[in-house]
C-alpha cells in the first residue's frame, strides 16, 4: 500500500497512512525487477527487492482472465469517449 491522496483525504486516510509505504519505496518494488539483469523471467512478485511467493487470487487464472477482460472493456469505453 502506497502513501498517496487517492482516497481523497477520507476519514480513515490518516490511520491507513501509518502503514503505507512512500511512493519511492513503492516505485523500487516495480523498478528493481524491471532493471535487474539477473531476473530473466516475468510473472514474479517482488517486495522490498526480494522475490515473494504468490498466493491466493494472484494464482487464479480464471480471475486473471476476467480482470484482463474487464480492463479492456473499461479502456475501450474510455478510448471511445476521447474520439
């Protein structure tokens, strides 16, 4: 969970931010595997520059397919509104 204003300053934001990581740390978790030449395959999850085990929903192929299809649907609708 990354510290941001995405919640719009809601009542729980102050409490939740105690447990959130800074944007810089969040970016490190994305950039580390992307830029590390010793990581030669995708599909892995990294936290604090260490490979972590995928569990639960992250391993659900059917859920991943539904999520991808929903993203495409929303992006296509968004793109259509731009034209």
